[in-house]
C-alpha cells in the first residue's frame, strides 16, 4: 500500500485529482483498516471538498475517518480538522 499511496500523493500534488482519487481508493481496497487507508480517506475527503466540491463524497470520506479502525490511525489534531470540515459541509443553524 505504501507505493500506491506514494503514487496517489504525487498525483494529488500535481492536481491530477481523478488519478489521485482512484489510487487512494486502491490503497483502501488493498489495505483496509490500516494507517494507509486512514490517510487515503482523509485525502479523498480533502480533494472532494476543496477541489471538486463533491460534498457527498467528502462527507462519506470524512465520516469514515471518524470511525474505528481508521480513527485509531489519525492524530487528535487530524480528527478535529475532520470534524470541522464536516461542520463546514453540514453547518447547523
């Protein structure tokens, strides 16, 4: 999963969003529940929200980050950022 994740990161950095998303999905499928899967879900959420404005996909990815086992592999700071992004997607009145 590490080499797939590295390829996804390279695609993300040069704004090849579709390729990055596909590679992150491959990481998740190849190594579910691992730190690689957690980071991939986080990146999927970021790309979906910030670049594509695909709110349903971002919501799904960020929610997955908050559930074990993925949440066990993210720092408290990352989890707080995920919660903040979910509030950005679904603000309460």
